[in-house]
C-alpha cells in the first residue's frame, strides 16, 4: 500500500499539470490576472477583450450601441446592472456573449469581485 502513495501523487500531479496547460492555451491572457489583486486594466480588460469587445467597441457596429472598450463605457454598464445581468444570463437581460456559451465561471467571479470592490479604474 505504502508504495502506491508516490505513484498516486505523481499521477495527480500529472493530471493537474495537463489541466493548467490546456487552460493557459485556451485563455492565455488571463494568466497575468492576479485574482487576489483584481485590476480593471489587467483582469477586466482581458476578459472583455476576449469575449465582448469584438462586437462592443467604438468601431464595431454590431453591439446594439453598447460599448465595452473604455472604462467610462464599462462603468455605465456596471451601474445600470446590464454588465452582470447579461453575463450571468439573468432574466430580463440579453444573454451575452450573443449566440455563444456563457463565459468561464472563474471570469464571472473576477468581474463580481471587481464590482463589489466598487469597480475601480485601477
Ligand atoms: C457577436 C456579437 C456580440 C458579442 C460577442 C457580445 N455581444 Fe453584447 N450585444 C450584442 C448585440 C447585437 C446586442 C444588442 C441586443 C441584442 O441584439 O441582443 C448586445 C447587447 C448587450 C448588452 C445590453 C443587454 C441588455 O439586456 O440590454 C450588454 C450589457 C452586452 N451586450 C454585454 C456584452 C458582454 C459583457 C459581452 C462579453 C461577455 C458581450 N456583450 C458579447 C452583440 C454581442
């Protein structure tokens, strides 16, 4: 039995290694986001750039008039509740990203933490 323990440890290490590898591959920018010190410029901009800004920028005509490419515009959608409503698919809001699956739950947590800290422009 004792001899099995290191093998199990190596096995678990190998699986978790793979898991992180694939996450970094899929979400390369998020790895630079320090989740204990969430900032608009690193964390929030990265999440919105990856999933939202393609449709919601000043140059895109496809975002229904909503822009998410500057702090001022994002803050408006924080204050009217539409940002979290649309990301969490709350009843009464349009489900975002449009025609796609929900964004990563870890990204939703990051957005929630930032908003509960007062959505600072940091
Ligand atoms: C493929 C283009 C596309 C993507 C990607 C997209 N949106 Fe939208 N979004 C739209 C369009 C178009 C509308 C206008 C309403 C509609 O047609 O559904 C909209 C509306 C909204 C609204 C207003 C919702 C309401 O209930 O009034 C918010 C807020 C929003 N989007 C946020 C986001 C966020 C946050 C993301 C990223 C997680 C995102 N969108 C990704 C196209 C997109």
